[in-house]
DNA sequence: CTGAAAGCGCTAACAT
DNA sequence: ATGTTAGCGCTTTCAG
C-alpha cells in the first residue's frame, strides 16, 4: 500500500480511502490511485485490515464428523450458502471420529478468530466444547444436543420423524414393527429408538425384543431379522442411512417373508431401488442454514438465552412399505 | 498478550517466547507465564502472528461447483485430510454454476492470503483464473484442464476409464454401443465422448448416431434410447452419474429389449440396484489429495514447470453389463 | 479533500 | 535469561 501511495503520489491514507470506497476523495485522485493499484497488482491484506479495525474476520468454522457422507455434505452446502449470503467465509474440518482431532480443530479455528463455530461431529462428546472452546467464541451444535443446554443447537425432529414412520406403517395395518439402529454411541441412534418406543406405545404396539441397536454387521442384522420374522414382525424401521443400506443388503440376499421397510434419512437412489424405499427425509441443508442463522442472531445479541431449533422431517412414501401380506388395508396406491 | 505480561510480571516478548515454546526461558518463568495465560484465558491471535512473521497463513482455499454432490464431497474430504496432515486449514466455497461468484471466491480467498487455491468448478470457464487469480497465488485445477496448460491440474483418467467400459462391453460380445452424456458445457462430457469415440474406433465398432450429449431431460433420453434400440444397440455407456441416474430412471419405466449399461462414476447404492450397476469408479478423494500434493510441491519449488496428474479409474463389474441376448460369449460370471 | 502520526497484536533484531 | 525497540499492513484520529 505504501508502494501504491508512492506511485500515485498520495498518502497511504488516501489509498486506504480509495480501497475502501470511502467518500471525500476527488474523482481525479481516485482515478490516479486506481491506476497505481492496477499497475502494481496491489491487493489489500484482509488480515491486517481486520487486525487494525478490531472487527470480525467474517468467517465461521465448521467441525464435522466426515465431510464425505451425503448428510454432512448437504449440511455443509446449506451452511456455506447461508454464510456466503452474509459475506462470510467458511472453514471446514473433519474429526473422523477422533475427539482429540476435533479439539485441535476447535482451537485452530478459534486462534484464527472465526466469529463462531458450528460443531457437528456426532461421535465426539461434549468434551470438545468444555475443554477447547474459548468462552467468548459462540458455537452452535448440530445434530446433537448440548448436554447442559447451555449452547445453541439445531436438531432434526428425530422423534417426530420416527413417529411418522411408525404411524405410516400402523395405518397400513402393521401390528408388529421392529427398529434397527446404528451404534448406540450415536446420540441420534438412541434418540430415534426412544422415539420409536414412544410412537409404538402410543399406538399400543408391542416392542419387546423388537429393538436392536449396535454395529451394523451382517451377522447381527441376520440374527435380528430372523428373530423378528419368527416373532411375526412384518415391518422394520431403520434408524439412519447406514442402517438402511445394511438392511437392504441383507434383504437383497435372503429369502423369506417380505418385510416392509421405512428408512430414516433419505438415500440418493431411493426411488431406483427395487422396491423404491420409503424414507423419512431429513432437511440437512435446512439444518445447516438454521445453524448459521442461530449463530448470527447470537453474534448480534450475545445475551440471548440458549435456543434449540428442531427441523422438521418429511415422510416420502414409496413402495417398500405396503400393507402386510393378507391385510385388508387401504386401497392399493403406494406411489408417492 | 500485554495483559499476560503484566500479570506474569515479565515483558511481552517473554510471553511470546513461552507461547511459541522458544528455548531460553527459565522453567520457573514459563510456569508463571502459563498461569497468567490460563488465568486470563489468553489465546494468541494467529492473524497478527502471521502478519508480523510475514509467513504463510497455513490455509488453502477450495472453490467447488457444488459442495453437496457425492463426487465433490469425496473430493473435499480428500483435500481436507491431506491439508490437515500438513497442518493446513481449508476454506471452501461453492460457485453454484455462477462464474462471477467463483471469481469473488477466488478474490476473497486471495485477500485472506491463502497459500494456494484449488479450483474445481466445472461449469465455469478459465475466466475465473485469468481475471481473478493474482499471479503470485499458486493454483491447481481439478477435474478440468488448464486451457493453456500454464497451471497445475489433476484429472481423472476419463479416456482410459471410458475405454475400460467399452472394452468390457466389447469383450462380452456387444457390437453396437451407445454413449449418453451430460450437457456439452461440461468439459468432462466432451472428454469422455472423445474417449468413447477413440475406444470404439480402436475396436472397429460403429458410432454413427450412437452418441448423444445434452441436457438430461426424460424426453431427450427416451428419444435417444428408442433410436438406439431400433438401430440394434445392445449396450449404453453413461458419461457421469447424473446421466447414469437419468438412464436408470428411463429404463426403470420403459419396456423393450434389455440394454446393458455401464456408468462412469460410482453410485453409492450401485450394488443395491436391480440389476447392480457396473461402473467406472473415479477416485475422488485421490484427486483431492493429489491436488494438495501438487500445491505443496509448487509452494516448495515455485519454478517447477506446470504439471498434469491423471488419476486412474477402476472398472467395477456388476450385473448390469451382461453379454447381449443370444450371445455365445464368456461364461456366466458377472459378479465382482 | 488530504495527510501525519499512532497503534491493532504480535515477533525479529538487537540489546542487556 | 530477559527486555527494548521497531515494524508487519492496515486504519483510526486528528490536524491541516
């Protein structure tokens, strides 16, 4: 910038004025400065500008579990879009199941003076927050709740979504519905299981022995399913897309009575499967943009009490969830 | 930091030494400073540190077309992982098909003084580079070539991958193979078409009227397919996953002679389709990490001539590509 | 309308 | 082993 000033024959301050489009510079001077800028290929150093101004860096950090999964990818896209609308840049990092790595990311983002943090790694506990989050950096938790509800959070309507699935199946005549969930360490696995139990209880449906959480190994799934079919189960709800895919693989290869299936979380090719899979679709991008909104509101009003936003799910009925064999249920229209 | 120094009763410089773990500070002093740091909740301002040091910001910027697609998501994950291994942070942004937005992202990243840029928006032309990229910011193009080969680039082996598909089908006895590609504006669409033509020529297979590029509307696809089947086509190669999905939708609903199908680009649920889809899998994460490697090599040795890295594809044979009806081709083993 | 001086938070280069 | 001074690139403050 000194060079530009020298070339333009003005003071550094005047160059600064031009660069920042401040009023009160003679058009002719502006012209001269801009020529010098172009000639020297000058670009303002945003970091120095932020430092002197003491303003925010206009950036936010996003800590994820794994950038590559479809849910996280859609979520990230939602975050990035909304952040960009506000003129903010996005820093991203994956924890890959490692709490220490998640902690380092939080610290690195904080050291760069991001304006806020969005934290979504679902395998990592709250220690990421308590141990690494400086008290003056606002954060929003995504897809997992804050243990003491002292932090803003955005969640899917897990309970409601599972209830949609259960009610859908019950209305079609299923009286014995099972729940297959992913690893119990995922908060969403447990939350959706609880939603399943509640929805079944509400309908007076049995759940004894019909709920299975854990690692999605073929063996465990085979055992669970064979137990369920022996017990007269006619429909299964899967608790996330990993569970859905695992069950689909199993059903693909086994023989036996047909099982209706509703999967939590949308699959990209759900409508090309045979049969097309009925799903409870989450609004991943909506979760992301809601989190950004929450963050900006907190930046504007730091004294706000912690809030919790629940994003609705949507039941997408396809053909994997027909009435049970021999049911005299509703007319035969299962397409969307 | 001044506050820490005051509290610890030392000079600011000593605090700096402690923060940066520089040698030559008495353990006892270190202790005292660290207590003050903890007490005041001090965190070093990385931006100020970089400014004074004149060092890099240890960050790279990634400009994508759309963060949410599976290919870009996997690519981003590859980039982020490799960047993190080097202690670098990643800034991401989506262009969403808008060249101007891509340009603004490039400028914003450059103004933040990222050490380098990774540029992948496949709908945007080279104007993003020429108009917005400062000459002193190294960049690597991903999944599209540099027009004048003046920039480092990482590409999938599009030609080889398509050849794998064609040879695979030809070896199973197909003599009339068609190519369905996405919009011609995508460089990859054209590149893969050219690869298709070359592979067919090499095998002596006809291609006249068997190649169709354009928007993936149901109408266009229906017209192309019906023309092809009338002309005796027994197999179709699709040029990207959007084309694959579009063709799958079409085949799903139409009746008519069976068509073998090989799709370029892996689909998440390819093996759960009916029939499971044979694909040419791209190594998206590998492309991402290769690009980061290229960038770091250029940062280390700026005088390197521009390089082009081609990442291999892998043919994943499933059941959508059997020999044509009535062929006396190879034994009937189509599983992976 | 323009400029000189001071300083954001930090560290290099010299003292001591 | 520790402190002092100066300055990274920019913008604020105040004076012309």
